[in-house]
């Protein structure tokens, strides 16, 4: 099993080009199933989750061609309607294919997505919404058997929580449904807007994406389109946190600054200066990071839960106590135990994590147990004195493209063994 070896406490410098967003690429690949022609996605990251989505599309009968950052999907001969258990287990977010398969095939058989390291990942909002749109869903022994006897029809759907995945499933199912669908309390993440832009480029009629109320007027059929995936705001946040943690001035490029607005105030409160210039953002950290009084993860445009772990790693060497409240997932502090092994001083009480900044971290062998927790260990390893060995790289490879190459280009002493 490969590991990452980091000799830390080295200054970084330079610029890193941010890859396309994983959490946009995955729903866009699912959405191609409702298109009536070939779709070409540009700026897609090469990540294992994207590979898994490609395997699911192939299994459903799509023709998929990938070259560098481009994915060409021809769904015209797709006639599958089930996703095998192994593929469902490989990627929890495969549930995002449910709306697309049901919309295209009028039926679907999926197994329940496994829980993941962030705790149970319920899909009650997804199922409630699709049932309101005319899907009959039988859940037995961990599998979902869906049929749509009278076709999908529009509905008014109020989400008790602005779930990203549920919003995406509804959008994809609604574009070809009979009539109009209204989503109340929809997720507002940039990835929702990216999905709506893609579908509208194919002829869909979606209004209000990015706001809490989204209206979709069903159409008879969609064409294909070409679309460039938005940059990965969480990858950008991770590299910025690495710069802050190592006291290095560095630049992330090919980003959309607006998407980083929820993170900027936290970086500024820690004493960093952020300079934006077009699609680049440069971070200039202080000699010693200051603590950040409180960081509450919230749905967009609040502070993103996916940035909680990398920012915690950065603040573990700040001067003073920072308090995190994780409001989105019920157990997203798995990385704390590993940060303690590196010398951090963090106390977890339920959804609250109290981070007492220490002077410095010291290298140790640690294990990534989820994607963003793994990113936190990389950020911590870059600032830690001595050598840090990180295992569990399969988690990191799901969400960070060319991680060690990018870090080496920034001057880090990191290699995969
Ligand atoms: C998406 O997951 C992202 N994944 C996650 O990123 C991200 O953390 C999350 O949105 C929040 O921003 C992808 O886009 C592939 P949710 P998703 O539905 O859609 C509860 C990463 O690291 N909920 O908004 O699963 C749920 O339990 C990943 O890149 C229900 O209760 O997130 C959670 O507490 C991790 N019932 C909260 O809502 C439901 O039916 C947020 O979930 C659905 C969700």
C-alpha cells in the first residue's frame, strides 16, 4: 500500500493550477444520461471517483471517451437501469445517478449507498423528492427498486435541509418531467449552478439555480452540449491552507474567487492577506497564524464542511484557541486523532472541536480515513518538523489530482513510496 512521505517545515512558493471540481464533474457525468446527444466535459480532474463514474456510465451502455481533462459521453445507446453493488459501494455519491436513470429509463435498481467515514449518509430527501415526482420506490434488503408507472411529473418539493445531492437528483429528474417542478430550500453550492448551466445548455429550462428556490419547466427532450467544469474550490482552499500553515506566499490559479468567499474571512482572521487578480488568488501569511475564534460549517454560502479539516490542520499551529462547530455531518472529526499524533492539541465534544494552537507539529506516521481528513494530514505534514508518513492514499486520490507533483512544484519535499 503506497504512502506519502513528507519532510516538513519547508517553505513553499509559486503557483498551483486548480483542477476541475470533483463535486461538479460527478453530477455532470450522471446528468449526461438525460441528454439526447453527445456531451463533452472539459477541465475534468483525473480522480478515482471520476473513473468510477465512467465505469457506471459504461455499465449503463454509454460510450465514454477520455483524453486528458476532456470526457466525451455518448448516452444515445444507454439502456441500462441498474448499478451493481460493487460500484455503488465504491463511491457513495453514486446515488446521484438515481434521478438520471429513472428519468431516462423509467425504472432503476440501485443498492443503498454504503455509509462512509462521515457517518451515515441518509438519502431520505432524495427518495421523498422522487416519490413526489411519481417514482414508486421499494426499499428491500438494502436495494432500491424504482418504477415510474405514469412517467415523471413536476412537483413542489420543500427540502428540510438544503441537501446538495438531493437538489442535484431533483434537477436532473425534473428537466424531462411533465410540467413544472419547484424546489424550496434548494442547495446553493456553485456545483448546483454548474449543473443547471450544463442542463440549460442542453435545452433545459431551469431558473433560480444558486438561490433557495429553483424552478424547472420540463421539456420534451434535450440535446448534448460542450461544457467546462468549474474549478475545485475545496482543492483551492486546501492549497491555500498549506501556504498558510507553512508561512509561505503562494498562488492558486484558474479559480473563481467568488467561490472562495466563504473561506476568505477565516484566512484573513488568521492574519493572512489574500490578493485576488482575475482567476488567481495569492495568500500572504503572517509570521505566526492567529487563532480564529469560531468556525461554523454551513450550507453554501456559509463556510464549507469540506474545508473544515484542512483549515483545522492549519490552525493547529496558530497562536491561541480556535473553535470549530461541524453542523453538516455528524462525525467529521476522524482526522483529529491523527492530528494529535503529530502533536496538535485538539479536544472534540460532539460537534465542537477546540483547537489549542501549538508552536509546532512533529512528524509521525498517520492514516487518512476520509478524503478531506487526508488533506488535513498533508497540510499538517507540510508544517511538521521531521518526517510524516501518510497511508490511506486511496482516500486522497479520490479528490486531489496530481497532489504530490503539485506540492513538489511548490517546493515541498514529498514523495509517494
Ligand atoms: C455533497 O455531498 C458533497 N459530495 C460532499 O463532499 C459535501 O461535503 C456535501 O455535499 C456538503 O456540501 C458530492 O458532491 C459528491 P448533502 P452530499 O446531501 O450531497 C444530510 C467531499 O469531501 N442528508 O448536502 O451527500 C446528510 O446526512 C464530499 O468532496 C440527509 O439527512 O451532501 C448530511 O448531514 C464529502 N438526507 C447533510 O444532509 C438526505 O437525503 C448534507 O448532505 C441527504 C442528505
